[in-house]
């Protein structure tokens, strides 16, 4: 069985809560790419070891809290948020230590603060789902193939995987996704109803 982030079998969460080893092996294959994406950001590049540790720690934290999560959506949201917050924390530590690790950072400290604040404010599963629904409306309005590319990207697909899946050059994939985020961000600023909630969500995904 191949799991997808938003399409697990109904009984799958029960198996996770019972700590079934086979269920966690299946879940890991889906959750690790999500955790990796959560620990990634266009404005920074954590050293590989730190990136891997943050992603793994996010899954461990989610497994520890699994009994408090009611749906698979809550599981995937928890993994992403834990990884994003863990990456911000790890980045702050690296910068404070000035240890000379290979690191690329183009974010200001205030932007790190904004991301961390967004993580705190979007932790409630109900709110996460509501904002996810708003984002899906905006994604659908992009039209194809932009909508399909962005959905798969948010589910953890790499640019290379998307290029192969949609038979497009990697550069084209990157341009389409970047423009899609920009378009959604502009709409969020133009529509007061969307601005507050969706702008927080977008800060977690990509700063625009």
C-alpha cells in the first residue's frame, strides 16, 4: 500500500496509535518528505546533518503526541509545523554559535520571528484545516497545470519528481511554483477576508 498525505485508509490512524511497526514504516515514507519540506525554506539552507535531524525529530515528536491527534490531516500538519519550528530553532542556535558551518541565510532575524510566530498561531488543527481549505480555493483558481504542480509540491514532491511526472524542464517547474505562490500571496493581500489567516499560512510555506 502506498500512502498519500491526504488519502490514508480510515483505519490507518488507529494502527499508528497502537504503534504498529508496519504502519509507522508506511507513514514514515510519507511524513519524512513533509518534515524535510517543513525544515526547508528559500531563505536558508541548513547544513545537511542538521536538516536531517530536524526532519527526523519532527516525526518523533509527532509519534509521541499521536494519541492527541484525531485525523491524518492533523498528523501531517503536526509534522510540518514541528519541522518548521525546529528548523528556526536550529538556525538560531547555529547563528548564535557562529561555528562556521556551511550555511546560507538571506533572512533577517525579524523574518525568523515572523515564521516562529506563524508556527505558534497556526497550531490549532481546526484553524489549520480552515486555512488549508482557503488555500485550496486559491490553488484551484490558478488553473492547470499550475494547480496540480503546486498541490504535489506541497505534498512533498521535489522539483525533479515534478519535472519527470509532468514532462517539464526543472526550471519551468520552479518558475510555475514560484509564480503560483506569488499570485496567491497577492490575492491574500488584496482580499481582507483572506489576508490575516492565509498570510500566516503562507509564511510557514514560503516568504514572499
